[in-house]
C-alpha cells in the first residue's frame, strides 16, 4: 500500500478514536474520576488529535520521501500509543485492577517518539535543496 495512503488511514483512525475518547472523557467519565484526571485524559486526546492532523498534513504534501513517510508513520503510531495510551491508563487508573503507574515510564518514551517525528520533518525540509 502506498505510504501516503497509510498516513491517511492512520490519521483517520487516530482522529476517529480521539473524537470518541474526547466525548467519553466529557460525558462518560465526569462522575467516575476527578476533574484533574479528566484534564489529564483530555491531554492525551489533544495530542492524539494533533498527530492525526499531522499525519493528514503529511499525506497531502510532496516534499517527503516514501521512506521518510514510513518512518514518520511508525514514530507517530508508537508515540501516540505510548504517550496518549499511557495517559489514558494513568488518568483512569482508579477504575481498573491494573496499576498503570507501573508502566508510566513509557509516557516520556512516547513523547520522545512524537518529538522525533516533528524533528525529522524539520530536518528533511532544511536539507531539501529544491524549492518546496
């Protein structure tokens, strides 16, 4: 499958799930967890939506290579799973039998992967010799 199509599919899925999780935070969690935990959960949603839009942006441009798009796909996918996913777990920790604090160390790894995706895009644009 073409790399740009993969970016659109992943961006669409992350956006779709992000909207559902945002609505769930606003309406389904309001009486189950604290306001601070809801704010934390919504931080995960925001970063997931930001990166869904990032992927859709990447799919609509022509200044990256298929190889770079593939790398960005995996960085964003793993970054969102580790960063936003762990935030969702930590924010709702009191609702489960699993202690998400045990895996809280993956949150900064996910954040680092997301930062790397943006840094790679920046480096690619700076190194590009022809006009964009």
